[in-house]
């Protein structure tokens, strides 16, 4: 049953403009149901955000695919993710890049996500419990940064930890709406391009 739904989801993503076959194949390979609480598993391949506990959500597959596509990942890239949540987005990135560094501010979620990475034998994700807006200075510079919580402003730490030519993709709060913005660092300045409207949980400071 999940397999039929998975094929339907992949077709839906293709129709919605996800043309990168590596991303579609990562979505096919990573079992999204493992990142979702049992009572929602029958909806794992619906194109929906779902609750993961602690008032947080796993993002909608289309949004995961779209943000991943905007990142233009190469297999030798080192990626930073802010907002591990369920770990699903990190797992998708782990199939496309050399290494993924992911930061989560809610300890309980981080522990659960790390357990799923272990179960799936994913060994190129490094996760830590911290406020992601501070970045991960021991691992700089990053080729790509993805923020998966609605952000008001890219912190100075984040903008300084991305490589020249690197890309940051984040949902940004804009007049009571949220939009995906892709920033490219050119001559040390972030140039922005606007994409889809989205709905993410907020990016919060500190840890809990
Ligand atoms: N990428 C996740 C999306 C989870 S929702 C997934 O695939 O499931 C966003 C997550 O960002 C939540 O778990 C929330 O706790 C976390 N978050 C919000 N602000 C953060 C911050 N400043 N640093 C680290 N994590 C943050």
C-alpha cells in the first residue's frame, strides 16, 4: 500500500516541477514512515506536513524536494541544516552530499532523529543539540545551508559560515506570510531570489 502511494507521490512531485532525478530517487529510497509517529504512518506518502511531537512538524514532501532542488547540491558538498526535526530532510540531503551537519534546539527530537539515522545505517550525518542560528563554526565553511524553520533574518553567523558562491535556502517571514528565499553569496554579499509560499514552524533562539 505504501509503495503505491510512494509512486503516486513521486509522480506528483515531478508534475509540480521537481525534475532532478537524484532528488526523486532519494525520496524513493528514504522511508519517510520511519520519521513519523506510528499513528500517522499511513499518511507517510501523502504530500502533507505531519506532527512529530513537541509541537513540531515534518515538512511536506514537495517543500523538502523544492528546497533541496534550489540548493543545487553536488556530491562533494558539506551541508549545514538548521532544524533537524524528524531528521527526514537531513536523510534526503545525506543521499546527495558528502556530509550533512544538522542542528536541533529540542533535545527530544534530536535524540529520536539520531536513532532513525542509526536504524537506516546513514553514517554521513552529524547532529548536534544547539541554537542553529549560531551555526557550527568548527566545521566552516559550508557549501550549502538550509534552514527549515520560518526565519525573520539570516543571522550574521550563518551568512559568514557559507562559502563564496554558496547557497542558503530558507523560509523567510514576510508581511504575515512565509516565502522560500534562495540566497547566493557573490563577492561576499547575499543575493536573494524569491520562490514559493510555505508554512513552517518558527525559528526560535536558545534550546529546550
Ligand atoms: N527539517 C525538519 C523540519 C522540522 S520543523 C524535518 O525534515 O522534519 C523545524 C525544526 O526546527 C523543529 O524541530 C524546531 O525545533 C527546529 N528549530 C527551530 N528553530 C531552531 C533553531 N534556532 N535552531 C535549531 N533548530 C531550530
